[in-house]
């Protein structure tokens, strides 16, 4: 992991953006699918519908939790990329300063 952070901050940013886009896609389509399943399930006998209803609610809760986790991962990757970029800049400045001081400038 340290190699990834030191040498590829753009990859981290890209991964963060990809996760965010995919999360938004899931957030847009999945609730409507769950609503459709719920609507169809209402045609079942009451005992079966009750079982289906609770499974749908569990799926919604899982979806909400997984979206939260995806958001946290994307945020972490973005922060890691920002830190890696800063580290790269600091290292470049240090090497530049060391090079100029060793040449007597």
C-alpha cells in the first residue's frame, strides 16, 4: 500500500471518483427496484407478503449501510490521494533544496 500512495495519487483520486459514480448509480436504481418488488409482493397472500416485506426492509437497510461504507471508502481514498500529492510536493521541494544547497547556491 505505501508504494501505491507514494507513486500513484492520481490512481487514488480516480478510484475515489469511480466508487462515487457507481454509488450514485446504485442509489438511483436500487430503491425503485425494491419498490417494484414490494408492489409485486403485495399480490401475495398476507402471510407471504409479510415475510417478503421484512426481507425488502432488510435489503433497504443493507443498501443504506453499503452506500455509507462506499462513501467512506471514497472519502478515504480522496484524502489519501491529497496526502500523497502533498508528500510528493514536499519530497520534490526537499530534493530541490538539497540539490541547490549541495551545489553551493
